[in-house]
C-alpha cells in the first residue's frame, strides 16, 4: 500500500459526512493515469503532489466534517440527477479555491471564437504571485473489457466513452488550451471582469495541469491493464448479472456515492439509476453503527451491447 493510500485511509477513518469524504477522495486518491509518462510533460498531478495536498488539507477536512454546510451547498443537492463529472468539478473547485496561494478561481470558463466553442477550462485560478493555473479535471470509471487490447479494451459504462479518446484529448488539446490564442484572450476577459485586472495575452504566465481520478474494473484481480494507467489506480472487478455477487452485504451505489469508498447506512437512498448503465455495487462490513465499503464491482447485463463494443 502506498503512503498516499495509507494517508487517505487513515483520514477517511475519521470522516463521516459523505460530501467531505468525497472531497477527501478527490484530493487524495491515486492518479488514474501514469503521470511519469513523457506524454504528460509533467502536467498530470501525480501521487506525490496529491499526498502533499491531502496532508495540507487534513485539518481543514476534519473541520468541514464538523461543519459541512458550506461544502454541501457548493456540491449541490445529491437528490438532483447532476452529472457526476460536474459534481466532481465542484468539489475540485471548492478545494482549489481554498488554497492559500490562490486569490480567485472559477469553474467552467468557456473559450469561444465568435459563436464557435473551442473548449472549456474546467478550473482556472489566479494565484497571488500573478500566475494563472488551469486544471483539466476528469473522474472516470472504465471497464477493462479486453485486457489484451490495452487502452483500446477499456470503455466506460456508456459504450461511447473510450479511454483511448479521453487519454488523447487530455494529453493534447485540453491541456494546451491555456496557451492558445483564444484561451489566453478568454483568461484576460475573466481577469478583467471578475478580478479587476487588466492584462494582455502577452503579459500572462499560464501553467496548465490535469487531475485524473477514478476506478478501473477488471475481469480478475490479476488481469493485465493498459500501460497508460498508473500502477496505483483505484480498482474493482466487473462481472455480468448471470453471476450472483458473492456474499450478502452488497449495496447499489448511485449518484455521488461513486465518489470514493462508501460509509453510511445499509439501506439504499433511492437516488436515480440509469437502467441502461451497469450497476455499481459496494461490498459492506459493519463498523460501529455504520456500514463501510470493502470492495466495489460493476455488474453488466449479460445481453448488454456494451460487452460487444470492443
């Protein structure tokens, strides 16, 4: 177990509010992709950075667990069927905006050329030293359907969500947006309208980064996985609904319950589940008056087109 996983596990053992636990996981879970690969050009936030951030934020998270109202408001109503990626971005913005070196931050800054949308900054920040940071954010859940195909064999719970395409997008266009002509102009407009600063594109110093979190679900514990993935990536297993889940204490996870290890009541909340998608289940064990996740699995319908998509 890595030092990052140890630190995260220890902290999650002290946190009880679901939004605060999700935030801790957003900060301190292992990178989904291998940040050491040259293609990232040192832009992907690695586990060493995450470990420093989690250590820095530990006391803050414990205080939020006691008084979570501000975070709960920022994350939004969990009973509303909000795309999980948007919830994750809100958590990341809440965390990054609270950094002591950040003066201003916003989420979802759209870059346009006239009426044409060229891209979007998931999170953009103005630091106190005047440097602009952009952060491309993603949280993904891929099934390793055909390990022999590497990255080509990994797809999301919706068949059109391909790891190959997301990886290519993150390592090229999305992390380069902050140095593009219209990306720089958009940042200047944000600085003027929201921060009261007048700068030209030539005066900007921009640092572009990416943050990738999530889980890969394998057909077996010893399955091969794509070389693009971090060896420490979050993981589980996938199976079809022709096979019963082993043991009695499995709970369907819905909505933002996907964001990190579950802790709570045994009963399900009845949050929305898309019937066309695989179901996420957590195996639970009793811990005091609550139930805690010990592993998770994706269960795919045996007749699902997903299984024939690679």
